[in-house]
C-alpha cells in the first residue's frame, strides 16, 4: 500500500482533474510498483501517459500537481542522441550547464537540446 500522503495526494488530484475511479486506481497501482521495487525511482512522463492512455499534457499536469504537493521531485535527464549515455540533474532548469560531454561517444552537446523532464518519487 502506498504511503498515506502520496495516496491522499493522488486521490485529491484525481478528483480535481475529474479523473474517474477506474483510472485513479490505475494511477495508484502504477505508483505502488515504486513502493514494492526500491530500484524504481523515476517516473517518465511518456511511460505513465502510455500506461494510462492519457494525453501527454494531462499527464504532465497530474505529475506537476504531485510535485507541487511534494510527492514528486522534478528533475532533468540528459539523453545522448548517439549512445545510451544518460545523466541526471537535480537542479532547476536555469542552473543546467550549457554544454555536456557524453562519456560514451565523447561528443559535446548543448544540454537543453537533449534534456527531458522526469520525476523522482518521494517515499
């Protein structure tokens, strides 16, 4: 079972966004996987959107609402377009470095060209 604060926040946001009970249960079960498996830490917007069959903008709105209630932390992930290299940034967007060197392909990239918003679940 999810921690009561996260569960309460999910239910509150679901009601606010007029999400139906079956979909609310799908969201709860999605987040329960994070509680059961401690190696899962990050929510990828596209993965949740596909899992729920929701529009990406509604998914962002839901995740941002959970972030505003301190159930998630918004973080940034650089993904190299030429390799599987990824790097997580726990800073705000304006503090991201201008450029990043890929450890795998050894090319330098403009960070913001290949940055993705992801969310870390807080337990």
